[in-house]
């Protein structure tokens, strides 16, 4: 199960609160939300990750991509943060 709660932070910022398991299937839903927001002209994203229970490789890749594009990831659970750090480390080598 996966849920994305959206809340605007003014005209140029979107807060996304993620809950559940971010796997390949649910990455598609998150990609759609981000794409639609960008099409509406929202350039800045704040992604609240405290509600994530697990993240697979597709989820880690998409969160890494979001972070590289300037999104702010907050409340990242330790295991998810570790996976993101490892992804960054492997990409830099």
C-alpha cells in the first residue's frame, strides 16, 4: 500500500508526504504527480519521507533523481537514508 498526500506551499512549492512502500509500481504514481506539478509550473518539491516503510531499488533511484533535481527530502528514515547514501556513493565512483 502507498499513499501520496499533496499540499501546496504557495504557487511554486509542492509538499509531498509519502506513506507506505515505495516500490516500482508506486514510483510510477509518484512520477506522475511530479510530472503533473511541473506541467503546472511548480518548480520546487519538498518530499516528507517519515511515513515510508520500505523502498526498493526503483524507489531509491527516483528519490535520488528528485534530490539531484533540487527536491528537498525530509524526515528520511534511517534505512532509506542509508540506501540513498549508497546510491550516491556508487554513482560517484
